[in-house]
């Protein structure tokens, strides 16, 4: 019943920015920790950022200072602001809800040099 849908991916030059969005269905969104993961070709899926229902955030060292995760519980949305993008950030980005282990379909981010 719960569904996550990502959007906002695309092609951007190094140094540019994107904002990824995750739209969540369901009535208990505000009670869940939400994550953004990414998976580059030939690499394992990695946790990029997380945010608790209370707004506490954590980031992978590789993106700290460049990416910002946020949420709007009223809109049932989670966002990932990607700034100062590097080619190494190229990956499919996935929204994830901890409770129920719910995954979105992913959105592709490609960063060219």
C-alpha cells in the first residue's frame, strides 16, 4: 500500500546542482526515518543521507557539506539537495523508508565533467 516515487534526476555538469524529490503515500509518514541511497554502476548501494521524524540528519562523509536532506511531513515529501556535484556522484538515487523497508524505483543522476 505504501509507495515512494522519486523525481528530479537528470544530467548536470560538474559543480552544478539538482534537487531530488520523494513523494510518499500512506498515513504514517511523519513517524518514519527516511533515507536516500545511491548505487553507481558496478558498485554496491550506499546510504547517502537519512532524516528522522524529528528532523535529525546524517550524511555519508563523501557528501557531507554538499548534500542536504529535508522533509515536509505535511506534503509527505522528502528531498535531497545536491550541490557542488562531482562525476563521482553519478548513480541511481533511491528513496527508502525504514519502517517496512520500502523502496522507490529510483531516479538517475549523471554528472559530466
